[in-house]
């Protein structure tokens, strides 16, 4: 048999072996990712079981962990609050209400997700959320904002006043002006994000925490606070691993079947003419 003909016969077998090897490697990678997420899930579960961390000053939150329970005391800054659009609850459309809280010692500001509120009939009118005056004490769960959240809006179009499509905590901090005792969303330079090691460096001046808090304590504000338990997404990686392993198994079976047919064929099979329709 000519070398070119032999190569044509072997190409499907080589392709099947390559597909099996690649999908097997991808399955192993997903298993490793699942093990990493299991370790992260253990950290989240341990953080959720700890007593609430009392943050009397923002410097104490330098090492706050995702899922950790915290207790804050301070004053709401309602003029700097925003509404995250396209958030649903029980099949209803609405908003999540995010409002900065200036800590009682004035060391900085922490963004608090106060909960969900349904949208009204006229979406041009935002809901009125009571904030009250004076000091408030609340408990919640620390969360790291999602980096680079997906949005169909072009750059600079994901916010319309106080209505935002995605949360950009750095941008919100830069637009939070607390000068002169008045807090508003402004285009002037506002607060800087706190350094992750602010507590060790003794960072001077007020700053905006780079994490937020999901409020869990009850309040008479009509908001829904139904937060899912912290999850690292281990099950998703297990599902992906199963799919890759199934593809690897299928490629292996098909390759073995082709190899068996290829190597068990009789030499005279190549000389038999193939009749049309047979």
C-alpha cells in the first residue's frame, strides 16, 4: 500500500487519540479546579461560623475574608446610594439597594447592600428607600465585588445617575464626596479605595473599603434580604469534569473500534471493487 494511502487510513485514528488526550487533560484540570474550590469553600464555611467581627474602625477590616460576618456602626449616606438594575427575586424584576455607611469613627466608608426592592410601574421613577438619621448598627456578610462583570452597555453607559447596571466600587468611591459634611455622587475626585494593608500602614484620611457587606440584620425598610449561602461553585467544576471525561471515553471507544476494523481488515479487501448502492 502506498505511504500516502496508509497515512489517510491512520489520520482518523490519530485524530481520535488526540481528542481523547485533550479531553482527558481538560477533565483532570476541572478536577484540580474543584479541589481548589473545595479548599475555598472550607474557608468560606469557617468564616461564616465565626462570631461577627466588630469593625469599630476601617483599619480592622484590612484582613476581612469573603463570607465573614461583620458588625458595623455608623451613619447612612443616602445621597451617595445607588440602585443595581435588572435584579430579580421570586420572578419579579427590581433593584438591589447599595448605600455607603460612614463608620462612627469617620475612618472610612463601607458599601452595604441593603437588600432587594421591586421595580415600580414607571421605571423612570426609582423607589424611595428609608434610611433614617443618626447612627445605626447592622450585621452582614462580607463580599468581594465581582471583577469585570459582564454587561452589554458600552464603557461609560452602565450608569444613569443613581441607576447602575453593574457595580464598579472604585468608580463609586471616586464619586463619593464627603467634603463639608455633604455626601453626594459627584464628578469631582472623591474617596480613594483603602489599601488592602491599610491597617498595617496606618493609612491617613478617610477611604472607601474595597469590599462590601450584604446586610443580614432586620430593619423596617421593606427590603428583601434573601442572600444565598456563600458558594465556591464546586459542583460546576464536577459537572464540567464529567462532560470532558465522557467525551474522552467516547473518543477512546470510537478510536478503538476504528483501530480494530483497520488492523483486522483482510488484504484482499483493498482489491475488491465497491459497487454503487451496496
